[in-house]
């Protein structure tokens, strides 16, 4: 949650007037660490340190079409990203990867070891 700049300045002004970090934290219902961070930098961060990476939708959709039965770690290895990245991209696209071994193209169509004949 981002607090307004006015609120941050009010908390820091209380510190300047003699209130301790613990007292300010209790009074304003904040963490002492939050107040210490504000003392170092009053303004909130507006930019990220790293570039956000996204897996292109068309690349992922093509991969799902070509390899419908693959696990997320296999897709991640092919697309050079993490399993978590694949998970979030599939979720973003509304694709649910439920395994159905009856229609799997990667497994041969075998029946279980139990014979249906008596």
C-alpha cells in the first residue's frame, strides 16, 4: 500500500518533534521499518530496477499448439524462461493445462494391464 506524501511528511514531522520510532509506529499503526525507510527516502519509488519480462502471447500460444501435452518446465526450457513465468503467462491467457492421458499424443494408446476378456 502506498501512503500519501502528506501522511509520510506528517509521520516524519512527529519524529522531528521528539517522538520515537516505536511511539510513531504504534500511534500511526505502521511498522517501525516502514518509518525508517521513509526517513531515508520520503518519496515513493516511481520506476523499477529491472525491466519486466513477459513471454509473448503468440509464441506461447504457438508452443501450446505444437506441444499440447508438455509440462510447464518443458515449455520453460524451450522458451528460455522460468516455470513460474510460464504459469503466469498461461493464466493470463486463460489456458488451463490439465493432463488427459486418454488423448495424449506423447503416450502410446495402451490399455491397462487388466484384460477386459474373461
